[in-house]
């Protein structure tokens, strides 16, 4: 794969998320994809795991949008700074915690994502959303005196 192929696939993954198209997203994933996220203790494995991770976010934020802020890529991987926006109108699940919808908006929430590609498929992801920033915007963090 070329660096341009990797950039094109990375953009296609983001576009599938923004289109809320689960099947298109999964078609871009390798059968044995491993998705590790800083907000959960265990990685999501395989296409079923990728579906579960995707649906967690899609359920909690049915109108979410991701924007690529910057990317650095080579022939096998890409590092991206992302910006996330959406309204928390569904149950938010992180690990064993489930929080009811706040109906509040999250705007300009930044994060980072590292993705690896092989044979025109997404094979692994490590994502690092700004969970504290998101929780603060949702009113779920308490100030301590």
C-alpha cells in the first residue's frame, strides 16, 4: 500500500462513521481487527468487536460528527488528531458504566487515533478520546473545592 492509499482508507473510515453507516464501516475492517480505546479496559476484537465499539458511540451520540484536524501517515499506518461533536441523546456506556442521556451537546472535543492498515483493510486502532473534556461538557464531572 502507498501512503496515499492509507490516507484514502483512513478518510473512508471517518466518512463511514459520519454517515452512520455500520456496514460500510465494517466493510473497511479486517476480520481480525483489534480496537483499543483508552476509555475501556479490554480491546474490541474482530468485526463483532468493531461493531460493538461503533454502536456504543452511535447509540450515545446519534448525530456525532468526526473531523480530521491533522494526520501523519506512512505506507501502513496513520496518526490523526480528530475533533468530535454530537448530542448525547442516547445511553452512554463506558466499560461497565452506563449513563442515561444528558441531551447536552459536545463540541470541538479533541482526541487522537492511531490506525494500521494492511491489504486495504483497517487492522488495528488505538484511540484516545478526551473523555474528561467530553464528560465536563455533558455536565457529568463535579467540581471539587
